[in-house]
């Protein structure tokens, strides 16, 4: 076979490849498009944050509301000032610490939901 009779090599090419955008998780697109389901996701986050805030406020109100009763029972100005100066702040700090943790947990769970990842180590209620 001569060189002219041999089959010529041909380069076969396909269509140019396009880079596809990464698919967004379903929950994120639902929220971005402001659908009813996305609204439900956002409302659930807001409801959880409201629940944490109202719980913290209720505990704070209960703590503050019992102070006058405690002062009436003590009948001692020195103890009253000690309670006002030192004994009130640790419970207030604990309430604030609990609220921040609850709010961050709600936001972390919401972020996992939007990213379509299961909640890790979360107990069912």
C-alpha cells in the first residue's frame, strides 16, 4: 500500500465543553427565589430565635421579679446591697450565655438545612 492509498488520520472533536454552574442545594434556591417553602424555612428560623429570646426574657423576668420578695424577707440593708451588687450578676451572665448558645445553635441548624446536610448530634425532641 502506498502512502496515498493509506487512510488518512482524522481528528474527531466534539462540541466545546461548557462549564456548568454548581447546582445549589434545594433549600437555598427555595429561599433565594422566595417561594412558599423558602418562606417556611425562614419562618422556622425566626420562630426558633423568638422562642429562645422569650424563654431568656421569661427567666430574667422571674429572677428580677423575685428580688423585692427576697429583700422584704431579709430585712437587712447590708445583705440587700450584697445581693444587688454580687448575687444578681452570675444568673444574668448564665441567662445571656444560654441565649447566645441557643441562638447560635438555631443558626447552625438552619445553615445545615440550607446546605442539605443532616444535623450532627442533634437529639430529636
